[in-house]
């Protein structure tokens, strides 16, 4: 994958679920909701000055969200950040 290029969509891994779990409190604060279900389904990644992850997350029932998560380079010593999100997504919506 080229630097700055977006990977193909892949099934979520335990590593991706860990990243999603880390930003769950940020997502809940921004949406003013609490979620019992917060399961990463699939993702794409983009290597920049760190890594951007674009993740489809199942919120329970027929509810899905797309999260944009930024993971800084380790030497930057900064936390993972929820950069953006979209709610109202379906299981069929492509992660972009």
C-alpha cells in the first residue's frame, strides 16, 4: 500500500477491536448515548503521519456507525483519537 493510499476493506481483527474499544468513550460522549454493543465489523486503513482507520462498528439491532480513528506514531506519545464519525449506517454501507 502506498503512503497516503487507502487499503482495501478487510474483516476486523482483535487489534482493530482494541482500537475501537479505546475510542468508545469519545464516541459515546459525542453522540450522548451509551452502547452495550460496540463491535468492529470491517475496516480500511491509511498510512499518513501515523495511521487513519475507517471502521464499521455494529451498535446493536440494525444500527451501525462508521468511525474515523487516528493513531499517531508511537514516538509522538499521543493518544488514539476519534477524528470523525457517521451514524445511521447499515450493514451494507461501504466503509469510506
